[in-house]
C-alpha cells in the first residue's frame, strides 16, 4: 500500500508533464503535426513571438507591408495592455494577433489553476482591442503541459507551436545563421517561429531577426511561395 500511495503523485506528475515531449521538434512533427503547425498545403505560416514592442515591432510591420505579406503575432497580455494602439495597428495592416500568455513565465512554473484565468484575460483583452476573434495560443518556450492544453481549450484557443525556428534569441545568432536554421528544417506546409522583440532574448537580437526576415521574404517571394498567417494556413 505504501508503494502504491507513493506512485499516485508520480503518475500525476508524469501525466502533467508528458505533453512537454512535444517541445522536441522531431517528436512534435512526427506525432502531432497539427500542434507543430503543419498544413497539408504548401502554404507557409509566418509567426512572431513576445510582442508587442514599440521599439522593434513597427520595423517588422513595415517590412511585411513592403512585401505585402501577413503574419501571426503571438502577444503577451501585459504588453498588449500597455500598447493597445500598436496592437490595433497590427490588425489594421492585415495581421493576425494570438495569445502567448499574460506574461512569459514557463507553464511548468505556473501555480495550478492560474493559467485558465490568464488565457481568458489575454484573449478578452486582444478581442476588445482589435474587435477580431482570437484563435491561437502558443505557450512560452514551447513548453506544453496537460493543464496548458486543457486551459487553452477551455479558453476557446487552439495550441500551436512551430515547425521551424531561427534560434534568433541567442547572442551568437546572425542574420545568416537565422536564415540557415529556418530553412534547414522547413518544408512546404510548415510554420516558422521568429521574434519581433528582444524582450526575452539577447539585447538587440531583433535587429538580426529583422535582417533575416528580409532575406527570407526575398527568398519566398522569388520562389512564389504562398505565405501568411495561421488562419490562412488552415483556411
């Protein structure tokens, strides 16, 4: 009996953390393609995390407008509340906003029961600011838990991670390394993760991401690759 009693909390922890295996890219792409942002079409979804940031985000909006492309921006509620005009500007330009959480704390560090209220609060805030429905959720660091999946569903959100990223948050990243890293694992139908701010990244890393984004958009335009937001991805 003593051994069985000890097993119960261990099983509970395992059930809560098991979805975190989806943070391993090949596991996610193989076992949960929808969670990995994979579409059956050749369309690519372009997404940016951690905004809005009045210092850096407008540069990405200008770049996307120049290329006549749209993207999905996963926003942090506490910063959307601080910069509502910037959030409205995003949607006026045709971009989609989505929930990245109220703050950037890892789900594994959240107090049980707190997440659902935060997701509802963030979704409600974004919908009040933009007047548009919000559909998607991406947890900080891509760490998925059982509670996180259930809370997102209860908040009316679908959890989406990514297929390819640029590792653009690191101090060693360059525009060239970001572009190479994205293209190395990206295939038709995939979702790209980049960051439009250095808020949770190396200082000024967004400048490298901006240059890499320009190079990637040039590539995709030249190759006539269909590219846009997640809603377009699964239209």
